[in-house]
C-alpha cells in the first residue's frame, strides 16, 4: 500500500510539473555570447515564457541556437524551478579571405561564418576556392592551426595554389615555403630556429633538406 501510494504521489508530481505552470519557464539566461546579440539568441531559441520546463526540448533548442552562423555550438539546460540557461560557444576566426562581397571570416574548421573586418592578428587566406569542401583550404588551415603559438603569431598570410604548394608569409615579409601538409609537426619545429638565420625565403617543404635564400 505504501509503495502504491508513493507511486501515485510521484505520478501526480510529474503530471503537475508537465501540465501545470508550477515549474514553468519564467527566466531565460544567455551566457558566453560576445559577438552574437542576446536578443538574437532568445529569438532563435524560441521558448515561450510559461512553458512547463519538462516540455522544453533542450536538444532541439540547442540545435536552433547552433544554427546562428557565428555560433559553433550551444548547450541548453533546465534550471529548476523556472530557468532555462543557454551557454553559447562562438566561432573564432582563424583566417579571413576577400571576395567582391567583402571580407569573410573563417574558423579553423573551414566554416565561413561572417562578412566583416577581421580582428587584429588574424592572417589572410589566399586560395582559389576557399571553403569547407576545398582540400586546399583544409590543408592550409591544418598547417596554420598546427603551428606553435610563437610561430602562428608571426603569420600575416597563408597561400596555397595546390595541396603541395602551401606558402606562409610572415608579418615582416619573410616567406616560409611549406609545401604539403605532410610532416607539418616537424616543419613547425624546424621553422622557428631556422627563422633566426638571415634570409628572406625559407624552404622547409623537405624538412630533411631545408634551404635559406
């Protein structure tokens, strides 16, 4: 009898939470957004005030927020008794590239997500067809993101005519002939000490036979 009464009470509580405004949405908090306006997140979230928290599909809501171009991913949580919390992780620009429409920002995953001026320190990407489906773009970004921070901070431009012809131009005008994405880790280790030698062009496309001109 006690067990039966407990089950009935539990079912009653769940029903109350599901069908009544006892545990309903009264507040939505958005955190982590910098470049994405909070109002845009709330509009895309599309959760009505007064909706029972148990009826909020947090996974679907997170996918809606993640559809905002500048958002990499999002997490939506129920915070009882009456709050929905949205945590936004925005895309970070790895490179920018120019088109007739303007300057595009692209993240490390080769996703172009905004047309606006690049932040300071973001290098230019020069490839024929920049995009997620372009192997040349993907390899160029792999090279850039695999560099140690002291080297990456010196990069002003990364250009590639093909997957075997990646070239890195530093902020001071010197150039690293990188070649292909193969042996990128080793090339990164070679590049920094090599740049201590006088020269303008440092060819590390074959890490076993580097040249400086």
